[in-house]
């Protein structure tokens, strides 16, 4: 029985890993905080604006999120929690490995922290 459970867990992990398309790297001009705008167009399904803001933050900070593609993230869930004593929104993203998390200021919508999932 334990063997079947292990095979099942590995199968789920393999499906999650193959669902993400490879990220080819950040553009050289990403040191400009506004340079993410050309790579992070607004999306109709992003009613909160979180996905666009997170994408632009990743490009501006040159964060390696491979194999994810920042402009193709989807939100798995959102939780309101405190971050360093201030109200924040934790945005759990769909890619990759154990999932990436963006921590957003609840009032301004700015990214406070970004945590790529462990590989």
C-alpha cells in the first residue's frame, strides 16, 4: 500500500512539473523597474491586478522563477494574513514545484515580498 501511495505522489509531482512551460530568462533591460510592463500585459481574468503587479515585480527585481513564466501565473488561492505586523494578502501562485507566493500590501496592492517555491 505504501508503494502505491509513493507512486501516486510521484505521479502528481511529475504532472505538476510538466504543466509549467520553460522560462527562457529575464531580458537584459530588467534593471529598470518599469521594464516589466512590456512583458506583463494586463489580463482580463486579473480583476485584483495582483498578477500584473507580481509579474512586473519579478522582472524589476530580476527574480529567477524558472521554469515558470511570470506573465502566465494563475492564482491558486488568496489568504489575508499579517506580514511583519501589517495587514497583507498572501497570493499563492500555480507554478512550480511547491508553489510560489507573493505577499502584497492589503491597502496599496504593492508587492512586499516574493517567495519562489522550493525546487
